């Protein structure tokens, strides 16, 4: 874990301005590369510049056990993608054959044992993971069958003769339905296009699919590469090809899961900085861009994705904090009898989406009551919605005081989102839940002062500090308990110095956010680090106060 122990943290305006300048300088967003997505480019677009670099990255990124990705079920999708890509290169006769065979001889037996021993429920709740796993297992087994016909592939006979089994309850039915629809020329929902690559050859030049104005299909390099047919791929001016080349140029030859993430990144960064008092002199173009992104049913996280309640509510909340309140009525289209869904028809539930929706309604209702927004005929409905969401979040709190969520691997992110919303808009009921969450954060701190699910991380430590210090900024260090002050001081020692944003080790921070693969939205996490420093500074808590 990168630390800034020798430097006094400074969450002042200069660091925030550097972060805001980065949003403008890289308007598509700052996202970590993905093993899954990079593997898909190796397999689907070997003609794309940087192929050898991507192949080398896959070989070098192996874990000690020969697989790829994070612990537990998070290894399935990246490992299957890397294995399928290496098999495709080996089958096509590409070098380095001996090294490829060695990596496959190590990985395939491990997967052959682990996959059938898993249930579908053991896969993390991530977009399209059932479709991706089914498609890649089929493709891997096809490659193994073809390689058995070659005189020598370098693969062990036992590996060639052992096709991969599926996790229990993963029968491929949903994948077959999507492929049949695409083959019939049916227009697929936008959220499905994000994983268009699962359709295999049916995706190539599919007439029912059209790239967006930036050239992306489904805001995904893999989906875009899967759609490009031979004619489009050979045209250096084709928008989709230009999109792929731009993405790999911006990511040292590799590929992230979702790109661009313009609205998502800006809404989260501006909201975090404004909420904690870090943001100053926010460029008008950033605020205007968020405002312009809102349509009748809100905004998507990126071009090629459907509008969603999460990005919409985060955008509304950020605008309200920045003095541009917008009525949250567009969020009604995501309401169900029990909660707000990420998008209509969502198969799942997210506490963080509902926490962000609570912030959007609560913020606007306060603006109306203060006279900062026009009187609203729906004010009574806003208040009822706030009460509904407060009760929902409190009911979803775990027995230990934490929350977990489908959009992030760490309970510290989910807990921070719920604590921040309940602390400001939850009243007495919310305050009790916040107290329990703080107790959990204190008890789960690691001996070195950090926090983390698998290991101590900068990101999770920044969230834990916000959990402990989330209440109103005029609190003094004397009003916080001695234990909280000591805990926060120890945690701040594990954070990079806020005044060195370009030397904070972000390239080594683990990816914890859910997409098809785990990813790291770098600017958002940097904003969270600044927020943690700022909250500690406001209370006079310094790393040397342990």
C-alpha cells in the first residue's frame, strides 16, 4: 500500500484544481486497464496496434497460482478471458508458442477443477458475468478440440482431453437467447451491447448495432472490437477503429472495461469535492456539462449505455451542491414498490444507488425549504421518498454495521455511501445506523492503520475515514471521541500526500469497482483521498497525533 507518511497532508485548493484540470484534459475519463478487456482485444483484434504488448501483459499478469484477477470468484472472468486469448494465439501459430503452452498447461487444470465446483451464485454480482463465462467456456473448449487435431501444440495431453465444465446452474440459456435475437436482427437493449462480444461471430457487422458518435459500441473496447467486421477494421478512418486506437493509445496499449466515463467520473468527483468542501473555482464547463447531460429520464454513465438512476442521482446531487439545483422528478421512472432500480427491469438491488437517490431528493428538498429552488408541488412526495429510502437503507444494514453492494467489491465503499446519505438526510433513525457503521469501521481497522477487504488499500482507507468523520464539518476534534481521532490519524498516515497527486502510486492501487471486470476510476478515488484529508484537517487531526 502506498503511503505518504513523511509529508504533511494538504487537501487544499491546489490539489483539487489539479484534479479538476485532469477531468478536462482527459474527457473520456481515467480508468485502469482490465485483464478481461485486454484479453478480448488480443483474441478479437490481433490487427490492432500493440497486439504483442497486450499479449505480453497477459503473460506477465499471472498470479502465483497461474490464474488472473482478484481473489475468490473475481478470478473467473479475467482468467477465462486470458486463457481464451492465449489459446487463440497458440491456435493461430503465434509466438511465443512454448511460453503460451506453459501458461496454459498451468492455468487450465486449475480452472478444470475450480469451475465445476462452483455455483453460479459464487460468481460476483457483476454485469453480464454469466453471459461472459458461458461464452468463454464454449470458446475455450472449441479451441481445445481444434488443437487436439494438430500434430503438436505444446499442450499436455491431459489438458487437451479435459474440456472445461461450467459452474453449477450456469447453463447458457440466457446467452443462447441473446444470440438468437441478434441473429434474427432484433435490436438488443443498450445494456446488453456493453457485452456484445458474447455473441461471437454474430456480432461482426451486426446491422442491428450501430456505434455511437465517438465510435464505441456499448462503451466497451471488447464490444467494439467484436462488432468490427473485416471491412471496417481495414479502414483507418472508420470511427470504431479510431475509437479502439485512441483507447489503447491512452492506456499504454491496454484496454479498460468501460470508456468513456465522462459523466460518471465528473459527477462523482465534483460531488465528493463539493460535499467535503474541497472544490473551489470549479470550471463552468464542468458544471454546464453535467447539466447538459440530463435528459427526460436522467443520464447514462457513458455514451452507448442506458440512462441509470445512479449516475443521474449523483449528477443531480453534485449540481445541487454546486448551486445549480435541478428537480429530481426524472428519478421517478426508476422507482419500484420497494426501491429505486439502477435501470428499469434490473435483476438485482443496489444500496449505493438508493443512497445516491436519497441524496438527490434530500438535497433538493432542502434547497426548496431554504428558498434556493422554486417551490415544488411534489415536495410532499419528495419528503415521503426520503423517508422511504432512509427506512430501506437502515433495513439493509448488515448485523455488523456495514453495507455491501453490487457495484463495488468493498463494503467500505457501500458503507461510506450509506453513512454519508443517512448522516445528512436520515434523521434519528439514520443517526443510529451511522453509529453502528462507525463502530464497525473502528473494529475492522488493520494493525498498520489501513482498512481493506483483502488487504489494506488507499481507496478503502479513504472511505473508512469518511465513515468516521462524515458528520457536519463544524465538528471539532474535541467533540469526536479519542478513539476516532487516533484511528483517523493512523489511517491518514497510510494515505498518499494530497499535495502530490502525480506521485501518489495510483498505478498500483487495486481495482475494486464492478464492471465486467474489476476496475479503478482513478480520478474518483483521488477525490476520495482528498476528501479524507480534508475532513481530518477540518477537525485538526494529523497523522502525528497517534
